[in-house]
C-alpha cells in the first residue's frame, strides 16, 4: 500500500507542476501579445513582464530537469 500512495503522490506532484508551467506560459504569452493587460500599467511594461514570466518559466523547467 505504501508504494502505491507514494507513486500517486509523485504523479500528483508532477501534474500540479505541469499545470503551473502551462498556466505560466499561457499568462506570459498573453501578456506578450497584449491580450492580458492591466489598466494602470503601460503596455510596454506588460510586454516586458510577459517576457520575464516566459523566460523564468523556461529557466525553471531546465533547472527542474537538471535537478533530477
């Protein structure tokens, strides 16, 4: 039983991590394409923030894979 719950916990962890990656990339690309904006922040700042989100997400993916 302990092995089965350990596997399920690992799968859930990977699923949650993958969901976070996909959401981060979706939000970042929405900001880059000016689909997601904040009213009181200039568009150029939103685009730059979108690139920061995408780059940091990709960096996080690379570091997570390198850590395994």
